[in-house]
């Protein structure tokens, strides 16, 4: 596959935290954002492990027709390494030690003879697509408030201020389940792809994010401006974003998120 990608990435510790537990990878055709949990030497190590393992995938390559399997294997390796690290710390006397991380992943694959984005997410870090001036969230948060929204118990607006809005239900390296959701997007359906931690999505709303993406032609400027906006809004958490543009494709493919999600579930049905 010969696909030209332009990208930008930016991260900041924020205005409240002392350690940046976020990590990112921008190694075309593999992109990752991981938001660590567990404090210094916990979350930052967990997120670094995710970036390290996906860097191996970028460096060593993968079969573009079996990208979902490559991602699933890499996530499982991350889970095992993070679990082993936590067990080692507890054995060394840190009885309450825990380390975990979210992960959002994007990589190019080939499906039905066409290049596509394979996306995966665990936790409440997010993946968005930006097309024709419109921003759509592709990933679905693995969080308590998202479950409440899905059940009709609270509104999306209420979720933004709910006291449990940061409680996630899936992650790598915690007692939560580590099964990722997968999505498949035709490249022409994505003018611009965004991966970010909740230090970005929790600080600026979709309208502000869309305005930034629409106003910055260069993905590097878009990433820098988005982080600056998160800091201006209070910077209550580590903030990380990766912005990826696919260059030179006609955008003439419709995108049906539910159909694509069902398709990925069928494709992944045979995976362990």
C-alpha cells in the first residue's frame, strides 16, 4: 500500500499534575495514544510499555491483511508486561501498587483490496474522524458514565460533569477487562484522524475541537493548538493528541459506523 500520511503530535503534563503519564507513538503507519493510571512509576511505565510494543510493530512490519490480529497480539503482550511489572512491584514490598493504561490505536490495513484505517480502543481515550468540517467520535468510551448514557440514565451533557466521569471499565494492566473494540474505516471517509487522551477531550468540547481542526491546515499546528486550548481551559490532566491526515484521496466513500463495527466483530470472532 502506498498511502501518504502527514501527522502532528503534542503532549503536555498540564497545569495540575506533576508527572506526564500519557505517551504517544507517531510512526506511520502506526499511531497510538496511551493514558497511564496508577501514579508515577505506575501509569507512566504502563503507557510507555504500550508505545514500546507498538513501536516494534511499526519497525518490524505486519501483514496489512491481518492487521487486527497484529493489534490483538500486541495488546496482549502489553497486558502481560504491565501485569508482570505490577506483580514485581508488589513482591518488592509495594502492597497496593497498581499500574494500568488506556490505549487508542490506528494503523493502515488492507481490506477487500482497499487501504483502510483499523482502529482499536480500550478505556476513555478517544478516536475522532474529521470530514467536511464535521467531527465524529468513532470510539465509544469504556467508562461508567458512558454506560449510564447508553442506559438512558443520564444525558451526554450531564456525563461531562458526573463525579464518576473518570472511572473507566476497560484498561490494560488493571483488574478491568482488557478486550478492545475495533473499527474499520475507508480512508476516503477520513479527512483527518484524531487520537487523544481525556486530558484533551475532557477539557475542550467537540465544537471547539472541530473549529481547531478546521482552522489548521497543518496537522502539527492542529495538534499544538488543541493542547494549548486544553491548557487554557484549565489543564486539569495530562493532555496528548495525535492528528493524522491522509493526503491525495478523493472522499467519496460513505461511512456507517455501526456496520463497520459489526464487520470488525465478525472478522475478530476467530481471534483468541
